[in-house]
């Protein structure tokens, strides 16, 4: 008998996982407590921008013409409990307000609501990013609350999605990690992921704690690599070096690699910043805080890049922002997304605005979300409109279409031809040939 799957929480992670599991051939029921979100999903639309996800969803949502009908959505916990053999918990784990620690209230609530309804054998699978030790605690909670007792197991299966590539990362992941504690959990998850494993994806079986730590460690390593190259950019600026050439040279060493070695205004989003802070907080609780003190500097370097871009912009505006117009290209924390959570681009734009400049933002997908977060900024319908009358142009999110802009066309509408590349992806020579003063973080001025 083919397993029936449920997905609890239909945000970015949950909506992607639900659609991908339907694509793999399973009947899937997604749950969310937000009726408006459920109605949107039932119409075959997702409440966020993720390339390919709308099409994948529409291919499987019940009631859409031509769909497989394998994917449905509900607000009923009873329906979920009665339907599913495997329940994936994909709810959010934000940073606690005023603390570094992770807020586990959504995960705890999901388990406390689902478990008392499980009257037959089932597997509950956590996918949310949680502090190490959470799975063991939640397994005990499931055992205490589930009427089916030992017939309900818990496993941890961390997600490794990259925004902009989430569909690909779910259907063809570079690894699958499962934390289990005996029983049938491993067998069931091998059945769920039979297709990607059959196509060559490594399947790593670990204990609960290790599975939880894999996600924490991966995000900490990536954050460290980004902050390392940004620290090198600071040294390059002081010494007159070129961080782009430096990154190219060390990236040829296959022990280092070239990925995540682009200096700029640093990382943001809903994962890396809050995950490394939660990891530090949890290490402190475990008495291992000294092991992760380096992450404080990683975080500090990252935040410092934003302030540095503000200061570079102030210099470009003649030492003061009052009466100056600044164009900001990019609002999202990365391209191919509409996510503005902890966005370095939007943070820089906001700081410059608060310090007296008129700031106009353009982003291909993130304008609506940005305007909700920073309603006092101005927003333009095109990059050309954003640049019109600007005394400085800031490139802060590395969208492909920004690399393809015509510097000569922009030069005709700008008040002053000054561009600051906060992502080191623009071609300096192309902009300089069009008459622009070009400045990039960690690179010589000419």
C-alpha cells in the first residue's frame, strides 16, 4: 500500500515539500491554521515567489483541470490525523524576540495538537530547524500523548533548501539526512525518498542529535565562509588589494572551493542569521559556548558590512545625506525570491533613509513585501525610474537583470554618475566606460 503523507505548515518549506511529495507520486494532505493561505493553495497558487513552485503545485492540486489530484489542503487536524501514515512538521522556528534562542512554540503546538489524535501507527517527521535536543524531547511528548503509544514514532529529517532553488533541492537533493531511534522510521523514510535515493542522492542515517546538528553546522559553515571573504574585503580595502581576484585565486584550491566567496554586504534571510544565533544560544545551554564563540565574530562581520555600505554611500554623496537622492537596486535578501526577511539590501536602504536621504528602491519581485516592512521608502516601477535623479546608485541584490542593465542609458537620467556595487557582480569596466564612478567593496577604486 502506498504511503499517504501530510505536511503540517504550508509556508515556504511546507508548500514546497507538499508539492514535491505529490510530484514523487504520493497522496498528500497539507495543513495550515491560516484559512486564507489554504484557499490560495487550493487555487494552485503559492503566497510567495519561488521559481517553478506555482507550476508544480498546479500540476497536482485537486480540482484544477488537468492535475493529478494527489494534493489537497485543509485546516482540520482531525482530517490530517485520519489521513496520514507519515506526518511532516514544517512549521516556522523564528528567533525569539530580544534573544538569540529559537522560538519552538510553533513546533511544540503542532506536536501537542497532532499527537493526541494519532490512534493508529504513524511516523511524525520533523523538518523544521530546531535546537539540538528537541527531537528527543518531542519524541517523549509524542509517546505521552498519542493514543497509539509506541506505534507512533518520531524522526528528524532536516531541510537544506536554497531559496530560488527549493523545488530542485526537494526533488533532487544533494543529501538526505534522517535522525531515527530504531523502529521502522528508517524503512518508512527510505520508501518516501526512494526516487531521489535511486537516482544517487546519499541517504545518511544518524541519531536525533546528529541530524539536528547537521543543519546547524551546515548553516554555520556557510555563514563563516561568507564572513571570511568579507573580512578579507576589509583587509583588501586597507591594503589596496582586490578581493575578487583574491577569492578567485583561493577558490581554485579544491579544499576551499569557489562557492560563497563573493564579498559584499553579507548574508540575510530567514535562515542563516537566526540559525547561527540559535546555535550559539543552545551551545551555551549545553555548557559548550566556547566552541561557538567564533560565530559571534561571524555575525559581527556580517552586520558590519551593512554599516560599511552606508558609510561608502555617505562618502559618495559628499559626506552628508541631506538633500541627496539614492537609488537602491534590490530589496530581497537574495535573487530569485521575494523574501525580505533580514534583508541586507533593505536594511541599508532603511538606514540611509533614516539618516536623511531620499531613497528609491526597485526590486523585480520583492517590492510588495518591502513596502509592508518599510512603507516610508519610495518604490519605483523600473530600475530606470529608481535611478532617475539619483546622486548615487547602490546595487544590493544580485538579480541577473541588474547585471544586464545598460549603464549608458542609466547615466542619462542620473543626477550624478556614481555606482556602488554591494554584491561584486557588476562589470566595472562597462560602467566606467559609460562615465560612471564605480566603487565596489574590497576592490580598488580604479
